[in-house]
C-alpha cells in the first residue's frame, strides 16, 4: 500500500509518501522547490476534478432498480461523514418513497431514530 499526498509545514511544501500499513507504516517527506508548486497544484486540481466523475449508485431498496447519480466525492462524503458524525452508515435511496418503504419494513420512520 502506498499513498502520496502534500503537506505544508512552515511554508514549505512536502510530498509525503506513506508506505506499508499499521505499525510498519513509514513516511517519507520530500521537500518540494517553490517552482514545482504551481505544477503540483495544477496536477492535484485535475485529480480532484477526476473525482467529480459521476457514477450511478444503485438505490438501496432491493425492489427498486433505480440508480442515483452522484459524484465520487459525494459518495465518499456520504458514507464517511455519516459514519463520523452519527456513527452509522446512511443508505442512499433514489426517492423518499423508497426510503420510507425500507424504513417501514424495518420498523419506524427515520424521525423516530432522531429522538
Ligand atoms: Zn429507489
């Protein structure tokens, strides 16, 4: 497993490469010259743009064949932030009807969980 990302420390930009996992994780900090900065930022921006590619996520109601168009970052956000904020995975549904149908099946509306 290898992961590269940028870190800024005291105004200096570093390319951090993370290898391995768990206790064997290693980080290599490579300082980047100021001149590379523009290029890197542009590269990263295009990478971010790639993330905006729209994917079709299937509705979580098994009886429904609809898909929900969302960007990869939205999807990521959907699962990661709901897990972080509420410590639960929120399932995407194509419509309120599908959501309600599933909630009904599993007892109760979402409002009851909020209480
Ligand atoms: Zn649906």
